[in-house]
C-alpha cells in the first residue's frame, strides 16, 4: 500500500459503518483518556469518534515526538493507539520511550500488511496488541477492550502481589518482634541472676541512644543502636557462670572463653535480625578498640562500625560505675577521666565527648 493512498484505504475500511456506529460526542475530559498518535488528521478524527463511544476521552498527537510532549504535560494515559510509520519520530521509537516513562500504559499499534514484522517487534518491546489496516470499527473496539483488560489484570495482579508482600512483611516483623522480645526477656532474666550486672543492658541502651542523638545519627539507626545496646551481651549466655562471676583475674583460657561472647551473640541473633545489620554489628564489635587491640576481629579506627564504637564507650562507662565481682565501682569523675585517657586509643574520642555532652559533662551520670 503506497503512503499517498492510505487515507482512501482507511475510509474504505470504515465506510458507512462508521457513520451508523458513532453517535456519542467526545468526552469532556472526566472519563479515562486514550492517546491517538497518527500523522493523518482524518485517521485521528475517525479513531477519536470510535473511542468516544467506548467511554474514553481521546487525546490526539500527530507524531511520536508530539505524543511524548503530551505525556510530559498531562502525565500517564491508560491506553494509546499509535501508527508505526510517522515523520519526525516513528511509532517504534515512541513506543520504546513511552513505555520507559510509563510502563503501565496499554499500547495498541496500527500497521499495514507489509508492516506485520515490525508490529511483532513492537509486541516484543511491550505493545499489548496491534491492528492491521484496513481496520473496521468493531476490531478497534475489541482490541481496545482487550488491551484495557490486560492492563487491568496486570495492575490488579501487581496490587495483590504488593498486598501479599506487605502481609508477609507484617508477619515477618511480628515474628521477629516476638523473637526479639523473647531474647530481651532472656537478657533481663540472665542479668537478674547476677546482682553485679542487673540493669546493665538497659542502661547501656539508654546511654547509647542519647550519645547517638548527640552525634546526629539518623532516627532509624538510633533505634537499631537502642536495640543493639539491649542485646549486646546476649552471647554471654554461652559463657560459664563461674568465669563471669570470678572475683579475681582471669586466666588466659578464661579470658579467651569470655572473648567468644560477642561472636556467639551475633550468631544467636543473625537468623532473625538479618534485616537489622546495625544491631548485629554492635553485638559483634562492641569490644573492638581504636588501636586494634580489641576482639573478635582486631578492627582499627574507622573499620569499627560507628554503632559499635558508641556502645563500646557507654558499655565501658557502665561497667566502671557499677560494682563487679572483680572490683568495686569507680566514682563518676574517675570513670570520665578513664574514658578521656583512653580516647583515641581504645575509644573514639568524638564518641566520648558526645556521651559527656548528652549527660551535661557527667553531672547527670550515672542513670539508674
């Protein structure tokens, strides 16, 4: 079919059927829109009238470039009928760019008999259907209905998939919350058995949270630090009780045994805190030291996660200012002096100062 005879061919296809079928006027814009892309004004006019009978409001464009401009101006349009061969920008290029911006738009291509291979290529690019020319009114209606139904099913399936994923996430959060609550209860029960460490994890959590706020840490991370502070010593569930409560110095074997609690704690929590890596980093690395002398990985400086550096400082402070089996508590000024003495060696100096700012240079310490 030669290009200059396309209009006559189109009118032959629709003929008097068109005039009998089209009785509705074009929508005032309240109904869903349909974008018609064709460089032939008469073809656009015919399609507009057909589309109006389907309860759609037609929007016309004479080229792919103009159609993209329309989409940029009005936003996504649910359905589009586009010719393939047009000047300035052809239908294939328009299809590719339009679906890149609006992947949910249902696109039906218009094609001549000699363009079927191109139409099939358009289907591979994301078009939902194509109409071969010459077309008839009922075929346009049927293909439009089919394209919109496909689009509806895709969006509906996506909605149900998203709802299912949200429900699974809610159940996962509920399950993880229940497990975490169980672990927190276990921590509290373990501490209640030991007068020396009773309330330690709760205080560390509160100290760490306030220190993190002073450092400008994001709210979500602050919450992870709060939880990490509460759970940081969970690995001590695997530490022999007589080692924890030994009143004198530890032997090399006993010290090696107690050092295992941080890695063990991470292992215990990892199955249900995989989505909270900050908590796991705290549990594993809160005994690391700036100079690399800590455990379990001998990390240095910035290699140590900030969350763990925060808990390291406040954990040491609480340990110093509470009675332990191996020594009596230190006065707060002595403990602060020790933190400052070790700043830059064992502890992050910035974290030490943030901790002291959080508690008015120590005047509000310790908390109970």
